[in-house]
C-alpha cells in the first residue's frame, strides 16, 4: 500500500497540468494570431465551420470530419489506411493537445493533406476553441 500511495499522489498532481495544456495551447495560438490580427478572439463557430468545411485539396480527405467524424468527441478512422483514430476533442478524455511538438506535427500534416497548406495560428485557435467548447453540441 505504501508504494501505491506515492504513485497515486503523483498522478493526481499531474492531472491539473495535463488538463491545462489544451487551454494553454489555445492561449498561445490566440496570442500568435492576435499579433497578426489585432483584436483576434478565437471562435468556436469559426472552428466548427473550418472543421466541417469540404475542400478540394485532397479528394479522399475533403474535411477534418472525414477521418475524425462529425463528432470529434468520438473516435474516428483514417479513410485511406483504416487505422483507428483517437477522439480529437480534449473534452472526450483525449490526451490531444497536451504536447506542443505532437500538436504542431499533426496540425502541419493534416492541414497540408486536407487544406492544401499549413494552417494559420488563427485557424488552429478557432479549431481548438471548437474542440474545447462545442463537441457533441
């Protein structure tokens, strides 16, 4: 029992930091977007539109929802490889948006595949705001 308590205590202490990571990333993206667009405020509605919008950059992956589903609080499946995809929304208990390097890697890869270019800080902030507030609504 004595060995279990320190392990549980360390997990409990780590939880608030992990829970704050998506909000911290949102703040960082919004601040970066604000430097380019003074007065910028991330919008869940713009994020929802961006996430759902059909594009012509990739025929098999026209939108984020193609692989991540219309409900990013649920798991998805890659349309080409059929590999399962963890729920995208942090509110679904996902570990998404808790590691800056991984977040940037996947934004870069997915934006190039779906949008045909890298996403802007404003687009990332809007999508993250959507994922943090509107999932399942």
